[in-house]
């Protein structure tokens, strides 16, 4: 079973996170940020992994530390869960419609941290959620998971739908890139390491 447990405690957040890549889509999420919980639940369900997150953050300041630090912890758990990365598909690209919104997420589990985030047209908030934190979450994840991640929003009108499309696609992309392919022998790289 490819899984990891991460505990991260700072003066800003206290996070306990468990990830099972080979799960069935079971979420147990409590971040204190309702919309973000909703997005992580969707990501987990459509990515078919199991994710438990408990976070106590300094929400009296704002949501930034909570969202970013969960991205850090999830990235660390993802990297640890993959182990040697032998036999994984490595690459995936997923396009996901959500009503009028359409996004494409591409990933390379490369060992190189990089984020391309082409998302325009989001309103500043969904409820009380600061939408600029979507990019912060994915930057933290990519940096700590050591993956190359491209997120492109083609179009959309409703900010909730636009972000939902991205998180659902991200979950599906992670799932596909981590599939074990019996035809792949060893590490899927000509360098011999990722």
C-alpha cells in the first residue's frame, strides 16, 4: 500500500494528514475553511485516494497559512507515498468540465518542482474563501511533491465552478499519473531516477 502520514506543527498551523494513493476515494477533511474542505473532498473522491486532514490554523489572521501549509503537507505525503516511483505511469493530462467551466491539468512526476498556473477571471472570493489561495495551494503542493504541474483554465463564468473543475481534474490527474503500468520496468526515466 502506497501511503504516508505527515504531521506539521508551526506557530501558524497544526496539521495531521494521512494519504493512501491506492484508496477508494474516502475523504475525512477538517481544515476550518468550508470551501477548501469542499474542494479537497472533491479532489479525493475523483482521485480515488483516501485522505484524512485535520488542521487547526490561525484563521483569526486569515486563511493563507492553513491552505498553503496543507499544500505543503499533502505534497510531502504524496512524495513519500510514491516511494521509488518504479512502474508508475508518471505523466497524465486531464480535461474536466464543470457546467460552463473547463480546465486542463497536466502533471509530470519528474522530481522537478514547477507550477504553471494559467487561471484568469476568478472573483476575489467564493463565500469567505480567498480565491488567490488556489494558486498558493498548488504552488506548495508542486514544490513539496517535486512535480511539474500545469493548470490551464480554458473558460468559465462561475468562480465556484471554475475552481471545482480544477480540483476535480487535479485529483483525476494524480490518480492516472500514479497508476502502476506492468509494461514499465523500473523507473520511468532514461536517467534512471526521478
